């Protein structure tokens, strides 16, 4: 992908999302993260539980009001947006697919009404026939049968429910989808189906994805670029090939070395790299620095030479 | 690993049904396998394939609506399925122990962890509380709980997920069980914590030479943990063999599908190979091979008759008609062909090393 000419869809800068602000148990779930997402790409957000990846996603889609920072969507500032029409458009343009296909569908609504809820709210359908037609088309798009609309969520398997969740997100013709662990609750043989569907939809509808997951092999596969989160901070950002093949930050290296690979030979000789958080802790001011082209690492000014050295060793073109 | 040829557990023709309001679910449909002393057997398969039910039958922990239609589970010449509740209680936690998937819910939130770890000793060995607590402390150190002396009187909620799973492992191993059943022990954990727990399990297995039945759907974990692998689908084992045979020379199309639908860190490309469709409804299992409707390699006979096990090597069997001498030759997915190449290389290397010894001919069925 050519990132020089690519259009930025989402610009997140200095986003902070704290909980219980000012109290003794203040949590800095997301602590000053900045990144951009370009049109048509998939940006993968990885990290362990508690790293703040879900909170970041929710803050971006404005399910939370960020503590501070700025989120620009197509150039418009979303934080503190007062214009109701614009806000409604934003809510329509950005949709979310949730992790748990069992908890994210209202069990008392028919699938047809679940999918059409966004259509109704946004008055997208001209008539009842139009509404039914849209729902039927959506069901077929995600690989379900058009008469599945009259059923209830409990009649479907996990993979099918996730497809319903995808159809619901697509119903309002969004431009940007946040997928928060969309396949973690699914069986291996079904995961590939859903990932393929997401990829196919991205191509057909020119969607941009923020893909949040902890399954590192799957994130690598689906993402163009990746950001590594730890303790609410972004430690490394780069193209997925580069982050995976030439990780620069100690944490990324340790995280990748822990991924189990379905290859017994590899597993027998695998050495796991321990993690010493010395380049993350302490009171040094650190920010993301572009070490190699499009490859950013969180570093303080005196740590930059070390990362440049590492990048050289990895054969990267140091800036 | 400390393996021997002594079978510690033999499961033979196990069939288990569940009576539900909708009818009889045939959850386990004729499963046989054995477990050797000191080895790790991984059972892989998707949810509903029967892996958990199989291990529950070994523990005598089947639900009330379960009916054992046939088969035996022999543990030291005794059929677990015929044991009385008293005998089962002596078995559980002493000779066969289990680690469950979710460390958040498998501990008692109202009991201090030292007491929970010591409990099996007091119950099964009649140990005094003081002595049991002392051993519990040793066990806590063994499973890597830092600052064990100060934490022995803490409650589960004061620990992180990884630490709780260490506590669960400590409870399971305190009686040095002969068999440890680990049912998705790391699924709820982060990768870095998962790696620590898996290392710990390997290390402890070497120390106390317990046999492990490892249930998981994560083939990456299997590759690192298992000596042998059994692949389950729709209540049956469809293929089993050594870990190398299953990963580098799989024969069953379901195993092919599983292995190629998992991206590795090297996978690139537009479409991930996926297994179409969903697993069959075991209320009414299809005739013939249950995997046939999802199998692009299915033959006509697959829809008519269930395939028996065909022998690939002394340790490797697969239930697919593709191995029948009359079956047409098929080319597996590219990912599998690559794996088979790797296998052939490994075999060659092995053969070269064995040259000085009497040659053991491995049957080549490609």
C-alpha cells in the first residue's frame, strides 16, 4: 500500500481514556495513544488482556467519552462534536462487530428486526418492501439464507450469529468497521470462514477496518498494519510484515516469541524471549518515533539510537 | 519425555448418549484410545465434537442425562464406568485429576488458596492440616507462585488469571496423580501467560511423570505439548498418530482442513482455506462419514458407509475412505503438501541416522 498518497480516514492523537478520574482507583486504560488509519486498510490492534485495546476501540466509536485527546474521522473532530446531524452521520459511518455473538444479539428480537434496526433509525428504507428487500440482500451477502430473517438468534450457531452481527453492521452502509475480537468465540473451522467473509466485504464495499484481537497469527493475516498496545500505551506501529518479522521493541519480541505455531519441529526448538519492561517503565517521557520508514517505536530521545541500531541489524532502512 | 509402552488407560468402543427434550444426542459414537505412562495425548476437535464428554467419562463426571450405551474405560484393570460413587471419589483428585478451562470459576472464592491446595491431601490421604499446609506451600513454590509464604492465606480474587491457573494446577498435582486431564487449560489466558503455564506443565510432567490428556482446539499448543494426537469430529476419533505424523503427514481431510485453515505467522494471501458448513447435528447423525457434507474430497461411498480405520503406520491410523486401496488418488491442499514434504525430509534424515542400526521400514503410502 502506498501510504504517501493514501487518505487518512481516522486520526487518533493523544487519546486518553481514564476511569474513576481523580479517585484512588483511577485507571489509565488508554494512556496517550496516537495513530492514523488509511482508507481501505485493516489496522490490527494487538495486546494482552488489560492492555486497553477494547477501551481504545470503544473510545474511538464514542461509546465512551474520551478523557482527553482528539479523534478525527474524515477530518471532522468527533470528541465534543455538538452538531447532531453530523454525530448521527458518524454513528452511521462507523459500525462495530462485537466479540460475543451470544451476548450481542437481542434474544427477543427476530433476526430481521435486529438487522433492520439501523435502517429504521436512519430512515434508509422507503417502504416495508424496501426494508425487507434490504434485509434479505444483507442476509445473502453474509452467507445466510434470506428466510432466516424470521427466526430468533437462539436458532443459530456461533458462526451464523457472528454473520448476523456483520449484516447488522453493514445495514447502514458504513465506511469504517471496528471488529472487536470478532472470531475469538468461534471454532477454528468457522474462524476462517468469518475472516474470509470480512476480507471479501472489505474488497467489495471499500471498507476500512480496525481489527482488535489477541490471536496474533490471525491479526497478522488480516491486517495491513499493526499497533502493539501494552498498559494502555502504543509501543510499536508498522506494517504487519515488518512488525512480525522485524519487531524492534522488547515487548513485541517477547509477545511474538510466545505465539504457539502448529509445527512440532518449530515448537521443539522455540526459545521464548522474556520481557524486561525497562524500556517502558520509569518516568522518562517517551513518544512514538519513526525509526524505519512507517515503522514507529515508543522511545525516549536517548533510546532512539538503540532502536536505530536494532533496525540496522534487522536489515531495515533506518531513517 | 518419560514414555513407556505400558498402557495406563484404555478406552474401548465408548458410546455415550444424552437424553434431551429434543431427542437422544449421540455425543460419543464409538471411541477407542489408550494412554501410555508419562505421555501427553492431545485430543483436538471443535466444540461439540465430544472431547470434553470423553474425558468426563474417565472421571466419572457425566451429567445426569448421560447414558453410557457401551464400551469400557479401563484404568488399572478396573472399569471406571462400573465404579461406585465411593470408588470414584477415591479416584478423582487422587489418581486422576483435572484442570478446567476457566481459572476464574474453578476455584472456591470463599476459601483461602492454601486451604484449597491442601484439601486433596487431607481428604485423600488423611493428612493433618499442618502437614498438608506445609506440602501445599511447597507445591505453591513448585508451580511458581511468587512470595508463596505470604500469599498462602490469600483468596482467589487476589490473584491474576495466570496465577489462578497455577493454583488450579497445584491443586490437581498435589496428590501426584497418574493421569492429569487438562481441558483447554490455557484458552482463557494471554499468549505470554499461556507460554508460562505450558512450560510449567511440561516441567512438572518430567518431575512427577504423570500422563496428560490435553484437550484443546489450538493446534499451535498441541504442536508444542503432545506426544500423540487424536483428532475428533462429530463424536468420533477420525485420525490419530504421533504429533509428527498428524502435523506433517495427515491423512484425513478434516485434519487437512484444520491445519490449513490456521494461519501461521508466515501465511499471506487473499483467502484462508476454510472448511465450509457447520458440524452435523448429533441428534440425527448422518449415515456414512459424518464429515462428508463438508468434505470436498468426499467419495460416493462416504455418504453410504462409515469408513473404518486404515493403517498408515504402526502408530498412525485414519478413518477415511481415501486410504482404501481402490480409492482415487487425490492431492491434498497445498499447505498439506508442503507439510508432507517436510515430513519426507525428516524421515530421510532419521533413516540416515539409523543407517548403522537394523532398518525399520516405514510404509510409504503417498
